[in-house]
C-alpha cells in the first residue's frame, strides 16, 4: 500500500531496463498486481473523470506508458496484437473476458489475418496479464470496467493490422 505513480513508473523503468524482453515485463506485472490492490492509488488515478484512455506516464528513455482506462458499459472487440510492441493488462474494477488466439494466416495492410481461438479466461481485480509481441487476444466486457495498462510504446501512435477469428 501507499504506492505512488512516480515510484511505480521508476520501478517499471528499472525492471525494463535491467531485464529487456519478457522477463522484465513479468516483473512489471508483479508490481502492477500490488498497485491494483492499492485502493488509494486506484481511486486517485482511476477517478470518475478519467476517460477510456488516459496516458498518466510516458517514459522519456524507454518509451513505455502507464495508461488509465475507465471503460463504460458492455463491449466486444475483435482479435488484435500490439504490433511490434507489448502490453500488460491490469484489472482494477469489473471483469474482462479475454480470449487468446493462434495465428493461422498473417495479416497485411490490405487483408485481415486469420486467427483461431485457443483459450478463454477472465481478468478480475488484482490480475495483471502480459501480452508479448504478436500475442493475439480480444477483450470483452459485460459491464463497465477500469484498468491500468502498461504499454511498451504509446499505442495511440502505432498502426495495427486487423484479424478475424475462423
Ligand atoms: Fe490488447
């Protein structure tokens, strides 16, 4: 308890700098799990006026971002990856129904890729899940949710391919 965004982002920076690749991201996910259970942190950074996507920290050296999300109401989404980057989904409130997929046919700029469902599971408050480069997934929610996500790079600036489930 008693975490601050400054502390959290500094620790993320050190984990990611000292352990490049998936190992560092697992360390970030471990710390994110603690943050998700810190009521004060969550109330401060996921207050009612936070929208669907608010970058609350962007690392000047490594480019990773800490992003706050208040997602209103039910929603489905199509399968996607995070292009050359990665993301850690941290569930703070509500439930995300996540599906994972295997790639059957690669996507191009003009044509959606084809993917096949491999796993279905729930992200509940306190769970942080790492999606590495190329990990295909689709989040769905039946009601409002709040998440803290850590992205390898600011995904708002990245063009992504489309995928369809077969
Ligand atoms: Fe994603």
